[in-house]
C-alpha cells in the first residue's frame, strides 16, 4: 500500500483546523502553517452559532451545513471540554419572512404574533448549536496536535516558493488569498462585538436590520456576546464607539436589554467574505492546491462539511 502524502495547510482558523483533524483521522500526516494561532485568529472573535449566514453557493451550502450540524452533534457536543452545546436561536423580523432554505435541517417553528417584541411582525426559532470560540478554538488546536499534527508559525508570503516544498496544500488562508492567490473576490466583512457578563438568558436572540447591521445576544459558557456588524470592505481595526452604542440601544429593541456596565471588552475581526465559497482543486506547476475559503459569516456553520469535501478531493488526487 502506497504511503499517504504529507498535507500542508495554510491557516489555523476553524476551517484549517477542521481540515487538519479530518485528514489526520484518515491517516495523513499534516502540518499547519499560519501567521497566528488561537487565541489570535479571526475565528477566536466569532460569536459562533450554527446558522448559514450570507454565504454561497446556494446549491452546496445546505449540504455542507447539514454535514457540519450532524458532525457536531455526533463528535463534538458530547465532549464537555469542547465548549459546544445545543442552544435555541430566536430570529425577529420587521417584514414578513419566509422560511430559510435550510429550515428542513432543524426544528424550525414560527413565533406567534403575541410573542413578538413591539415593532416586529414575524419571527421563528429553531434548535441550533453554540460553539463557544474561547473554548472551542483551543480545543480544536489541542485535538489537532494530540492526533500528531504539526504547527508551524510563519507568514507565507510567496506561494510559488512554498509550493516547491509542499506538493499538496490546503488553502484556508481566508483574506490571505487576496495576496497569495491574487483573489480580489475575497474581501473583509468587519465584525465588532462586545463580550458581556453572563445573565440568566437561555436562548440566543437576533435581528438582521440590513446585510451590514446586525443585533444579537448569544449566551456562552461563561459570558455572552452582544453584536454586531458585518461591514463589507471595512478594514478598520479600532473599536467604533458608535457601533457599540447602537448595539446597546438595539438590545432593548429585541427585548434583551444589556447594561453598559456589564461590558467586559470589545473585539473586532474580519470575516473572509466572497460571492461564493471557493472550494476546489487548482493545479499549480507540479503541486496541487485545494482551496477552502470565503465562508464569510458561515465558517463555523460549514466547517466540518467543507472539511469533508476537502478530504474527498485530496483522496481523488493522484500523485505522479
């Protein structure tokens, strides 16, 4: 039996780690190369609840989301160290809203009019999954290294030089693909959230005013997340007080008022958004690159499903 090839992964966010773990479990040797590791990745900032959010392609996202949901329930949630647990998600709307494309994957129920906050005309709730990124990202990192994976902290600047020594590479570099692979279709979607003190709230509550203006309160293991923003092509790294003020005011609107005194810290991250997720094989010289990036706000929701597809693509590659 021919030895399995060594696989190199660029990027140590939730996508890169998920891919690495599945490959290790299939018997591959895997090394992750990344500029930052947890707790300093974009994935560590995410509110991270299972819900397909502003990502495509529409014909593939439901399948990836379903596979991810099933994997979490089977492999991750049963381990209390993972920081992942079932959580109901309630969504409110100020205009009539049809069921989402993925409604059949979850136990979605419409909310009666008399249970809607003032000013809202529609809403639904469903059984989702919370992935507490403060616990889950270190958990994934440890799982990867416990399985024999290798971590190398470096900034990959020249992909042609990198590929000379790495015949099969999985590109999970997110926004890094703008430089490494000259992909101008991937762009930042700026997210600003506040970490707040935990209350007795048992469900996540959200309202999407616009594609860039979000409001959500999400209970986690030891704290809660109040968010947020999805500001496209916005590279600002400083905290915007106006965004925080808007979130605090909007929390009252959705019936989950947040006291400013409960705010622990503000965090900012840049989702790697794209018109469609890029998940495909590219042959560059004598090397293969399997791209897996552009998930926008769906990185956690699609993580294991996309990783499964990456594994299949690698298994289909024949090395000359």
